C-alpha cells in the first residue's frame, strides 16, 4: 500500500510503505510447491497481469478523453450504477486539469484474496483485487508524477478484464485515495513560479470556493518569494494547492478517506513516501473547508507561508523529526518580516508564562495534535524557539539547526553535539536560555 505522509500541522504522520521493487514476484510465495506448479502459476499470473494492464491503460485513456462510451465499455455489468456514474463524473471533471501524465500501474505486493461477500453473485471466470497506483503529474507543477493508491476489484469474462468497483475494499483496509476531481467539477488556477519558464503553482478546488481560490492565487505571488527569501532557492518555488469544500473531501485528500484527518486543521501538507536521495513527489498543500469561512488575509497568508515552508524544507525533513523544530521553523518563516510582535504571535504562551513562569522543556510531539489550548501553546512555543535562535544567533544558524536535526527522530547525543557546534551550549543550557528569553518577551506590555 502507498500511504501519504502528513507533515506536521497537528496531524500525525502515518507510517508509509513504498511499493516493492519491480523485481518482486508474487509467485515466489509458492516456493515450497513443485517447480511445475510454480511455472503454471507464473504463466497464469503473467496472463492475468497483461490483461489487467491493458484494462488500466484503456481506463486512463478513456478518463482523460472523457469518453463515456469507452468508460462504460470497461465496467462489469454487475457493477453498481453509482460506480458507473462516479467514473463518468470524474472523467468530466478531469477535463479542466492539464496533465503531463496520467496512468495506472500494478504495484507488486502480497496478494489479498477478494473477500467472499464481494465475490458472491459475480459471474466471472476470474476475480482479482490488484494493488494499483495512479501516477499523475500536473503540467507545469509536478516535476515527477504523484502517486495515489487505487484499490479496484477487477473481473475477467472470456479474454477481457473489467472494473467492478474501486471502493468495495474500503472495509478491508484497502482504499482508493481520491483527488479533487473525485468530488465534482473543479476550478483550476495557475500562478507562474518566480523567474520560471512555464513552471506554475496550481490551485485546484470547486466553484463554491472560488473566492478562496482567488485569494490563495493572489497570495502565492508573494508567499513563494517570502519562503525562498528564508530557505533559499533550493526548492521548486511552486506548489500544488488543493482547496477542499467539505470535511469529507478534506479527509479524502489528506488521509485517503479513512476518517483520520483532524477536522480542526486549517490546512495540511502531504507528500508521497520519501525515497532517500530523491526529490519529494506528490507534495500537496490541502486547505480544509474551514479556511474559506475563517481566514482573514493575514491569517491566510500565515497558513499559506507555513505550509509552503514545509514543502520547501521537505527534502531536508525525515520521518519522526521533532515537531517543535518543523512547526517552529514553518511558523517562524510564516511570520517573518510582517511586523507581528510576540504578543500577537504567541498570546497563549504569553499568558501561560505570565502565570506560571518560563517554559523548562521543549514542546513534545503529542501536544501539536492535542487541539485547543495545548496545541496553540505547542505551536507558539515552537515558534518562540525558532525566533529565539534567529534573534539570539542568526537566521543562518536557524537554517543550520533545521538541516542538522530535521532528518529524523531527535537523538539526544546528536542534539547536544549540534548545539555545542552551533552555539557552544548544551541542551540544558539551550532550553534555559530560550525560557529566559520567552519570560522576558512575555513580560513586555500590559
Ligand atoms: Zn505545519
């Protein structure tokens, strides 16, 4: 299974599993059977695979051409009318999007039998639940294709294969991850990347969020350079932004529709599983339905810059990296140079410190997903750590700290060594000095 990874912003990062290499062969699981049997299984599987690959090619082609007759011709007569309607609707919605590529591929993974309740009542000579990946690249925005898990059930009648469903396995833990065009007609806006030749940020949402889409498009022209000014030019300087109209769409785009998305989030950034040493793919900033109702221009700019910072820094960010560093760095970049003071950025932290004194520990990862005051305190504290480093030392030191510590879970020994190298201090000294600064800032004003 391919899973998306959510970068911070209050959401937990699910463990992801990259597809196995093309060299893996499911027939290998029959290694204890006789040679003759293995050969027969392989021939059967080769034949089945070729037939389904042909089906997948025709599916992608018919969808992109919005070829209704072609799509109906691919669907098993036993499929639900709803499945047919969904495929026709997504084909029509897809016509608004300009793709460099759009294709399906079989992912080599352990075979999962089609559950008997799904097989019951289907008269086919073969029934298969292959692990599929949709690879698609949005023109001008994706340097390499993004990958979405697809979990169809396919049937064989004679020499041909057909689609029976793409949601029947939901209850068995295999989900087809949706994209915005699976939730109705889409609006697409493009914003040229700074100094680029045809490279663009792409915003995709629906007509009921047109005003929000317009506002994001307008702000991208300044938000991208603002992030580059902090991070440097070592990132794509463009993004794909999705705007969800409903909580269901937000959960679908962020978590594949399994209900695990924190609905209180304004936005989240997702990415395909990271392959070390390669550029991240499938990075999408997803705005939730609350955004359009609750944003001011200033708060929208803050969230957009925060999420763009995650995108920019993704190649230097590993699974399990401390959230105080990831979120603090993103918020520091988001607020940077915009004239906010401590009391505006960190009102919760200010109140807590005034009442209870300086913080003595860095915010722990769980607090960022806790919601409410605990999450606000965690985010504000994380920002204050980054701000402390930038003011006390330099922004170059903050970047160095990020690049040194964001590659994975915090190792106390590495943390101490990094602090010694950068600042000539220990973790204990670092936290104490940060706490003293926060106490001083919190004391300012009434
Ligand atoms: Zn974040």
